[in-house]
């Protein structure tokens, strides 16, 4: 019997670590949290958005059950209304204000309602008020840390994306993960396919399409652009190796889009795929010795994998009429797939999660056009863009929690995005 | 008498005293003499110190001016249209390819290079759409070469879905965007 229980526990833990398996039932309740805003807090657009960002961040962590839906006021040191928050575990109170020097400050205190003791309190300050979303993200990140819940560093990550501003013109924009804060980094001409160059998010690669397609690396803190290489027809940085020394590129030196690997130390280029159709979107998988990519070698775009140093190609996905975009993390692959024969019908592109180490496929979305899936740096969260009934939204899927969140987007047409 | 070694050492010390240590540049968001606060404020550094890469729009405008003189021939060229998710030239588009080949082989067009531009509709995502546009451009380039246009004059590029001629969300509109068009280059 004891042996059976041990085996059962081991089996459960084995399955629990496989993200391709869908969690069908939540066990246990999430701790409830309420938010109260100081009446001395700044109002207007920033005040409203700040509250919504906090609320959204708390939900996206999947660690809290947020009971507040509209702003309720209380000063930070006011007594807690225990009758009102009978079943609530935590109370977050904050005050957002400008100090005497015009800097934006936020004072945040989190109370444990049972003990009425402050669990956490902190003062945040920044000079550029446009960056206020990062205060909201940092408050929730710090609160989550203070309660020793699983890491939510993705809240503080940057997102970099290219957006079309006119025909043959697109800018590269840096933003927070909700795309609320936006700063244009590259402007003028057609600038596409931004891709983070390092885990620290200090620099990124992108393709400048003025004249010959040219791949550049931009250091965002120095504002310095370095040319990596240029090529005819098409040149895209699809992925960067874990140590940042190798790039997977889609290039077409003979007018034929194939996947190449570029070594930044030796400045050498190695051809990874050789196929007279379309091979694109190479992503490193497992230890970086294999790549997964999109190819039309079976007539429709679908997903294949191969070792970099071998010619043998393995099909990864066996369903869908058009599986034309993917992203990888370790042995996991998230991809968008059109299942219906009608290319222009509803339910057009859904996201799926699969793994090179198991046969499971997990459907992540249910309706609309779901595109640009991107893993967070820890692989536990997927960011994507959803178009549904003429509306565009930013989607966040928390894979371990089987939860999905949507935020309305007003950014125009996105060309490509990286997280 | 001061020997050479001592002289150099003396000069080095003097230079050091005059210039001093290089000041470390520390970016502090809160100015000195800030109003006292109860807690130590933690700086929010995400997004600070980020710089943009230079403005290039004026340069591209100048280029556009230079290219205006070739617009006459470009405006006469016929666009080649494609089926959804396909890059082979449809039989009904072949007469248009033949017309373009004759146009580009005219004496007034021969001094110019030809940029064959592949375009896609808004469907399809990421890199695949750009590759599809490139394959469409390659199909047309190969067909023009077969009709006698010098391959050395031609280069191909894909603009993916970035260059729509129609922005409505209709099948007719998408069909107009799945095309190859031409730009003459000096």
C-alpha cells in the first residue's frame, strides 16, 4: 500500500510538471485581496489607469482573488472596516501623488486583515511620470514576493514590438507587458521583427528594410545601433541562443527563404535547412542542438524539428490547415493553428501548446484570431495578441494555473512582438 | 639632481592631483534636499535611460524625390495577383506578366533596375507572410527572366503585409493585397 502511494505521488508530480496537460479543476481557494485608494491620491487618467493596472496585475499573478472592481477610498492609516472584509485575507492601500519636486510617488501598504498588521509597506518614486505602469507592476511584484508566492518577474519585463504606422513604415516600440507604457525606440522606414538579444533586456535585434534588409543590434541604454549583417530578399532574427552567442536567422541569399545559424563570435553563417519552398521561424529547443521551425514542405505551413547538424527532419504537429507561427521554451512549443477549411471564417487561429518530449497537445484559446504567441523568460506564461469581432486584445495565459486574461489594445496593427 | 625616473613620477603625481579621480556618474532620480519621508523610497528603474535610434525619415523623403522620375514607367506596369497562401502564378495572370516583360524591355526602361516586390494580405502571421511574399516575387522574377528580361536588372524583396493597397476587411480587398508590383531603381 505504501509503495502504491509513493508511486501514485511520483506519477502525479510527473504529470504536474508537464505544462501540456490541462488542469481541469482548481484545488483550494485563492486568498482574497481588496484595494483601497487614498482620497489624497491623484485622480484623472493616470489615477484611473493605475488602479486598473494594479487590479489587472493582481489577477494575472493567479495568486489572488481580487474583490475590488471599482475604486473605494480610505486613507492609509484609517482603521480597517472588518465587517466589510470578513472573508478577505489582504487589504492593499495606496496613495499615488506628486512630491514637492514634481516626481511621481506611490506609497503602498498591505495589511493582513486577520491581524491588522501591515505585511508590507513601501514608497516608490520616479521622475518620468509616463513610466507609472512600472510602479503598479513593481508593487504587485513586491507584494507577491513578500508573501513568498511563486515568482512573477514577468510583470516587470519589457515587451518590444513593431507596429505599422503607414504602408512600408513601422516603428519599434518598447513597452511594459500590458503595452500601457510605450516608447518609440526606432522610427523612420520599415523596421520589423524586433527580438531581445539578452535575458537582461538591454539590447535587441531588428531588421531595417530600407534598401537591402539589414539586421541591427540596438543597445537601448546607450542608444547605439550596430550592424550585424545584411542580405537580399529577407532577413529576420528568429531566435537567440541561451548564451546570446548564436542567432537563428531566416535568410534568402539565393532568393530562397531558409534557416541559417549565425555565430556572433566567429562571424560565420551555417545553413540549417535546405528546402526549395518556405522554411522560416527557427527556434532553438531543448539544449540548443535542435531547432523547431515552420515549413510548407507538405503543402501547408506546419511545424517540424531537426538537429542543427543533421539533415533528418521530424514533423511535430499533425493537425491544422495552417500552423504558421511558433515560439519555443526548452522542449515546449506554442503555435497558432487554423483548423477550419474556410480561411476567412470565424474561429480562425487558435493557440496550442505541445512538447517534444510528450504526445500531448493542449489547446490554449477557444475563439478569434490568436497570433504572436511568445513565452515569458521562465516559460510559465504566454503572451499573445487576440483579434475577435474587430477588437484587438493583449492576452496573457498562465500555463500552470490554466488561466487566461485579456486586456484591450489600442496600439494599431502590430507587425511582430517579443517578450 | 633629479633623475629621469623621479621626474616622471613627479609629473604623474602632479597630473593625478590636478585631474583627480574620474567622477562616477550616478543617476539619482531624487534631488538632494528632498522632503524627508518615513520610509526609504525604492527607485523604479525599469524604462529609465532608454534612448531612441536616430531619425531617418528626412533621408527616405529625399530618396523618394529621386525616384519620382521613374514613376511613369512604374505606373504602366501591371500588378500580378495570387491566390490565398499560394505563390505560383495563375494562368490568368500570365498575359500581365508578358505585358510587364515587354514594358521593361523597352529602350526607355532598360537603363533602370527593377525591384520586384512581393506582398501579402493581412492573414498569416510573422515570418511566414514575409517568406510568402518573397516566393511570390521570385515566381514573377523567374517568369520575367523567361520572357527575356535581363536577370541582372532584377532584385526581389518581400514587404509581407506591410504594404496594403486596400485596408477594408473583405475578401475582395485581401485579394488586391496578394500581389507582386514593381519599383524601378536607378
